[in-house]
C-alpha cells in the first residue's frame, strides 16, 4: 500500500466514526487542555488511535507527530519519514454543533515537507487528497485556486486562535483586517485551507500554528496552484517552530504579506 492509499483509507474509516459521534455529540466526553477554550474529546483520542494504529501496521519504522497525548512533538530527526496527524481540527465546532466545520488531517512528511496528504471534512464536504507534483483533488475532482488578484475583493481568513495569541494576532493583522474585502474566522485551519485550494477562499493568516494544523492542507493548497510562506515571506516548512503562516491563491500573496506586521 502506498502512503496516499493509506491516507485515503484511514480518512474514510475515521470519517464514518466521526459522523456517528457527531450525531450523538451531546453525550461525548469533553475536557480542557492548555486553557478552557482548548478542548479535547474522546472522539479526538479515538480517531488518533485509529490512525496511529493504521500507520504502525503499514509503516512500523516511521515517526509520528500528532496533536494528542505523547505524540505532540516534532521527530528528533527533522528529515525523517514522519506522519503528521490532527484527529479533529476544529474541536470547538464539533462540540458546539450548528457550524460543522471541522476536519481530519493526515500528512506523510519526508525531508521536512509533506509529500502525500489528505483532509476529510466528515460533515461539511468530502475528502481532499494531494501528492507532491501530482496535483490535488476533492473526491476525484481536480482542485484549482481562485483567480482573485486584489486583497480589496478577497475573502481572507484571519484565525484569531485562543486568548494567548489573540493580542499578537490583532497587532500583526490589523492592516490586513481593514484592507481585505471580507474577513472570516472558521476556527478550523484545515477547512479554511481546503477552501483556498477549492477556489472558495483566497487567503489565510495565523500567527502560531502547530505542524498538525497545516501539514496536510499546505500541500493540498500548493498542489492546487496556491502559495504558502511564513509571515515574513520565507518558505514554510512543517517543523518551523510556530513562526506563523500565510497561505493564499498566490495572486494576492505579496499584497497580503505587505499588510502583515512582523516583529
């Protein structure tokens, strides 16, 4: 089984389980992690266990970096074969309902860059897959970013994150917030990035992402013709140490960079 085949298979299996649990979410166990707004559910843990077991069965020697438990760190060798997993990105949206924007994210990383990736949106919209150099698709339909060429008419996501990063986000993105055509916050990075790849959104800014938040979706955006950098314009790697990320359709990327303040 190839890496992309495994990703696709695991996403399909996990999506069935997540849809079942979303239908009974009022009875799902929930706890807080780093702060009261940073939620963890029993569904996050079960999905991560499912994916980790699948990876270990097929590629037992590979490293794993994942959001929950003892996996939440980069591999000792940044160039190693590594699987980067977010069992549910957008847990708040999963728990609160009505706005079912959350996703399951798996990336296979080699040399610090994703080379195969997938994101499943179990409720809101399909399975996104990408391989480096081979394009990206949603449910077998080829993806392409939008042709929007001006921030003044662009749909841009500014992820305001949790309270610990809120002040920095407002400070660094205030000019962008005032200059973009529309500003949104879905509170689920993988959803927003997949929307960029599908041409439904045009840009995304976050000041401090973890690797599992964007590893898979970055590749999906880039293979759809988009661009990804740090907030200072340097290349964005998977294990860059939470130095911020800006992803876009590429056409408005220089303008968005000019509207972000750097230290």
